[in-house]
C-alpha cells in the first residue's frame, strides 16, 4: 500500500518488470550461450571466408539472434516441462519455477517471445533457414521428455546442439555444407559428453524418481568413461573439420588447447570425487568454446578474412 499526495491510500507498486526479466534470464541461464555460440560463429565466419573473404556483420548479428533466441526457448521449455522433477531434486529445488520467482505463465510467455524472435531472424536470413527452422525446434522440445523414455537423453541434447553450426553456415550461403555437418557433430558429441559428466551428480535423485540417463542406468564410472570417449570422438571430428576447411596454424593451435582442456577436465572429475564437477562443466567447457573461437578468428584473419 502507498499514500498519494492528497492522502488517498492506494495499492502499492506492482513488481518491476526489470526484476521479472532478470528472473527469467536466470531461469534460462542466458550466460551459458557461451557454450554453443562460438561454434556457430566459427561456421559462419568460415562460410564468409569461402564466399568472399568478407565478414557480413548483419548476417552475423542475425545468426546471434537465432542462436540466443532458440536456446532461450529451449531452456525455458526444459524448465517448464521438468519443473515437477526439479522440485523433488535437492540440487534443482531452488530453480525459479519451483520457488515461484517465475510463474509458469511468464515462462511460457518468455519462451514464446524467444521462439518468435528465432523464427523472425531466420526469415530475415534466407528462405531455406526459415523452412528448416521447425526442424531445429523439434529436438529442443523432445530433449526434456527424453529422460522419460530413453537412457540416452544426452544424445538428443547433442543432436540439438549440432544444428547450430549447420544453421550458421546455411545462414551465410543458403546451401548445404558437409564441413558444417562435421563441425556440428563435433559440437554435439562434445556437449553430449559433458552432459554425461553433469548428469553424474543426480544419480541418486534420478533413480529415486525413475529419471533415465546413462549415469542412472549404468553408473557414474561408465558415464565418465562415456564422456571421455565422446571427447575423443569430438577431437577427431574437429581434426576432420580442420582438414576439410584447410585450416592454418592458429586453428591447429586452438585444437591443441582444446585437447589440453579435455585432459584437464577429465583429470579433476572421478567417480569417487565429483566436488570439482562445476569447474569441469562451466569453467572448462566455456573456456574451450572461447579459446577455439579466438584461434579460428585469428586463423581466418591471417588467411585473408576482411573484417
């Protein structure tokens, strides 16, 4: 309640819109866009180098809007669909939809706006991007349901993330590229691999709730070995991409950094010690994307890409 200048008592101020937006951004963990966005940029910039050796900033901006819009929709949908499971898991019981900091209605509104932004940006890119946009949306919605019917929901997440580089290349050229597919598969296998690591912390809660995952079904040691294997495959795919695109020394240096980061990541997480899991998941994987992106940009610039 508040009192106006003339002494009339009225309702207090409504919650600030800014606080609702901040809560929604926390819900979708907007800062985690750093994981997939650098690889979309690598694909887009490589396609521009192939096209005319010039950075098209307008296209790059639309690629950014597409990536952030689709990821925001996916995260919001994930949180909405999983809110009851999250409420029964001590690790996730503090999430905004569980605590009420964000209402289900607000979350759906935010998801709808993000989806509209994604589709609008895709339409501005080219007809093929708009036509294929629904294909990119499907795995984003299927993924949160995956843990209800398969022990391998991590593979669905990987498929969803693999579409980023492919879509970014299509955005620039309007044409299919197998090089982009290889890069997309590398990203998908990489992210699917560290999702195996991340999911290892929820084994007890997942088994109690009947939530399916590799760690819950086969155990943490098997999940960590699966993650190691996935990251070996991801490294091999990145090598394939480098060879297919005639990458130079800076990109290869970036790959060396990625390998070292993978080795470090797997050295700090063991089946009997998950205490440093967040460092492996957030810090190391964020570093991997940024480091390879920086090296890729340097490589393209040295080879003649004009900014």
